C-alpha cells in the first residue's frame, strides 16, 4: 500500500524570502519583445533545414486518391495510422518532410538525447510491437528505431510520401474530399485528413546582434554536424573537438543532455546561460528482464501504465482519500505525488481552494530547496554552483532530470558563463560577448529549442481552406476554436492531433496522441460504415467547448513565473492566447470524457452526412 509522506514545511519567513527572490529573478528577465525575441532557424544565416541523414530520391508526383491522409510522421501520425489500420482502414498515407518516420526523433540526433519520461509511457505501441525498451529512459536512436518498427509493422511505409512538404490543404464540398498539394508536385485527394505535426517542430534562435557575422562553425542542435564534432548519432566520443573551443547557447532540456557529452570530448566548452534549469535525479539504467516480464504479464499493461502516469501526475486534483500506487516511478510521477501529499495533509475541516494553493506552493518551495541543495552537493566550484541554482517554481519551466549534467561543471574544460538573466549581448566574427567580455570560440551550438505556443496556423507552414474557402487562420482569428481539441466547424473530415483545448499533458506528449487517435479512428469507422462520407462538429458544439475553456480552462504557464515558453516569455496573455489552455478537468478528466463519448457511440457534437448540411 502507498503511504503518505509527511508534508514538507517551510517557515513563513523563508516562504516570504523565496517569493521575493523569485520575483526579483523574474523581473531581471522580463523583456518587452516577448516571443519576438526569437526567429526561426530558416530565417537566419544558418539556413533552411535540409536533411543531412538521407538523400532525397526522385519520384513522380501523385495525383491519386486515398481514404486517409496523415500529415506528420512522428508519434501523432504513426499512432493515428496504426489505429486506423487496426480498424480496417487500409488506405492510409503519411506525408512528412523528413526522409523517414520519427518526427522530432528523426531530426534531433544530438549527443546524449533521450526521453525524460519513462520509456514505458513515452514510447507508444510497445505492447502491440513487442518492443522492450533497453533503458528506463531510452536514448534517441532506440526511439527512432521504434518509430520505424511501427511503420513497418502497420504497413505505413507502403503509401507514404517522405521528404515531402505539404503546401496546401483545400476542402472540396461538392466532392467531399480534401485536396492535398505538396512541394514535389503532388495534388491528390483524401476523404479524411489528420494533422499531427507535433508541438516542437519549428526550431528557433534568439535574435542576437551579429548572429550572421560569426566566421566559425555554428549550428542548431536539430542540425548537429557529426562531420565537425566526430562521434555519431549512435554514440561515441566527439573526438574531433578535443582542440576546439565550443560555445553552447541555452541551458534547457536539450542542453542538459548534450553538454555532458561535449564535456567528455575534452573541448573547451563555454555554457552561456540566461536562466538555469532545475535539474533533479533522472535515475536511468537498464531494464531488468524479470521485472518487465512480471509487469507486462497481463494484456493491456501499457494502457494501465498510461492511466497510472496521468493519475499520479494529477494526483493532487483527485480524492485525497484514494490510494494510488506509482507504477511508473519517474521524476514526473514523483513530483505529482509530492504535490498530492501536500494537499492530503490539509485537515478536511480546513480544506478550501486557497488552502490547497498554499499547500501546493509549500511543497514546491521545499522541492526547489532540495534541488538547489543538490547543486551544492554535486558542483565543487561555489561560483558555478550559485549560477546553476534555479530561483523559480519548478513548473515555471519544464523540469529537468539528469544524472551527469551538474557534474559536468566539475571538469576543468567546462565553464559556466551566467549572464544574470540578460542573455548573450552580441556575437562577433570570432566569439560570443557577455557583459562586454568576448569569449573567443571555434564553434557555436544553439540549444535554443522550438516554437511552442506560437500561432498554430503559422507553425503548420501551409494554408488550410475549409468549406466556402474559409481558412484556418481566419477561423482562429480571435483564438483557437475546436470541439474536443480535435474537430472544427467548417472543416469536415479534418482532425487535429495536438494538446490545446484537450488534455494538455505536456509532461508526456505522446500519451495525448495515444488517447485521441482512438476517437479519430472511431469517427472514421462511423462515417464510412453508415453510408455517409463526412463528419463535422456543429457550430453549437464548438462554441460550447470554446466558451467552457475560456471560462474554466487550465493555462500552462503563469505571469508570476520567470519568462519562458510556458508563459509566452512573460508577456500578458491576450484574448487569443487565452484560448490556448487545457481541459478544466485535467488530462485524466479529458481522457475519461472522450473514452465515454466514444463508447456511447452516438458521437454527440458531430453531424454525419453526404451533403453540406452539417452547418447546424
């Protein structure tokens, strides 16, 4: 039986001091330009993203028809394709700009890359494919191979269009089909289309003065150049860097994985930091075969782990008297359980929303104090240790978990350049300037991440035209509008695979796709099996869903947080951004809702038909 840990206690004076320190650190980093402080990699001297992993093979354009087209070959597209195949929809085509399946795991091949959520809930379709992760947190090459295995097992390669960019999507109301156009001359039709391009596929760079003047080598981590660094995507020492001076700009989730590998290379490595990441224990290691055999003995074991992960992550929202065993045991579920313990410690007669928020804050203060103490335990240089401590609430930024990152700063070749929240001042032909001091380097590596909550229609990179020529951009002019985060009025037979106005389970993104793909497959089966050829949400259902989220939806970040992509870089959230929220009942509530909706079989909120009469 799971026991409740004693709730952490922080004296009031200490809590007041922490609030003040957090506010001071936030204010240092506030900028008036918000998201405009970044540009896309394709808009800079680094150039348009090309595929260094696989040559483009010439082919004839497609002008045929398919039942279902899936835009995106990452986990969203693969899981949707798999669920459709399982339901007997054989004619499925995946389109992706990459040369193979994998999405971010195709493009991201930087050294040290691995998932930071347990492999058993991060990698979907493990039970179906029979793949057993080799580590609790699988490395990138294994995750990429698993994506390929899914594609092979479900026959998703057969009709795929890879190295192909969608350039336009247009609904033909008379024929009830979508016209799909691409950069390779394709112009084919599909009865149904899903868009699953993922939340992290547009790489970004900070607008730093002189970024195009650097005369040495530079690249974004999505374009890691192993010809320059040595090593390979499958591992190995970066042996061509031993005599090099390397600058790493950024200290987020990517950097904390790549920097330990750079440290091992012997290269003189300068880590330029605007805001430190909180880095707790990851606890990676090989999987015990006997443990796995016992854990996976019963059918449905992975779905059970998915459910358990979400239940533990959101445990503080549930019934305090209910016992929930932690079957996943990663940093996310442990964090969720700490928050739950704080809420459970409130005497029932004293419980109130305000008291609950106080308890959650108290737990967070104690957790972050432990994480800052961990820095002192692992980093020997007091100055570096001071700079590596995160002074904000843990969920203001994506929490970090790693077993080697902090220790890397004990190596004589690794130097933290803490910019005290100001960031890099400028870049010259020979180096990086911070606070007037130039650090001469041979190579600059940008570990600066991806666009996240920027305009979805813009991130797609192609126009979507629904009924009567109305574009997705126009439909969302005042903010995102969906039903269940999946369907949109005026866009029949189009499905979105994303998180907003849905589960918004950012702790484990693939789980969102695992659950919503079931509904997509069920709707397609209903639409094709009852003599109809289209499914569309009603205007009323969409309006009700949007209104509920505007009134009760759960935002991802907070204006009280230090700026970052969770809170639109600290800018005030306008009405349009306030649409970018999660289901009020949380991920577990959302998954339960769509499960019950699907099981009921009446698909309330959708109209099925053969004509354009779905406008009710």
